[in-house]
C-alpha cells in the first residue's frame, strides 16, 4: 500500500555536524529501504568516517558542493551527482561550498543502524561496535 511521508512528521537524527531526518525506514513501515535527508552547513563540524557493513549506500546531491572521501579516494560532488559507496567502505561527505550541502541517502535495507560503525578519525582502523 502506498504511503505519503510528510517531512515534518519524520524522525530527526542525532548525527554530528549535520541535520538529518529519516524519511523512509523501519519506523515508516519500509520493508527493504531506508532514505535519509541530510543537510550540512558550510563550516560545520563534520561527522567522522563511517562504514555500513554488507550494505551499499547511494548518496544523491540535491544542492550545494562537497567532497565524498572514501577508502578508495576523494570525489568532488555537486547538485545532480550521485555517489555509490560499496558495502564495507569507510566514507564521509564534507561541505566545500558556501551554501547548504543537501543530500538524499539511500540504503537497500529498512534499518541501516545495525550495519553502521562510526570511526573517530580516518587514522582509526576499527571503530566502536
């Protein structure tokens, strides 16, 4: 059954250096997907690298400019670009522009939290579990 999800009714997430809302996920009744809206202000303290074990992530840039840093390299991104991050690859996206960097992040599971591990820095090889 189709469902309309109203932005103001979605769950705000407590992620450092960004505003994030989970638009679709287990709490919205999703069976096989998670969608998050993420906004990063210029000059914000950034979230450290993180990984999603066994789950890929697609990051679509709605507005702004930034760079997605991964274990495989750094990729400049701008509105209209999409980054595909492989399962198990550490990554983080940073705002390099003067306006808000607005992203839609897609995951092929209804709850990405159990597969996510945060790292305090790029120098760390293992984050907390």
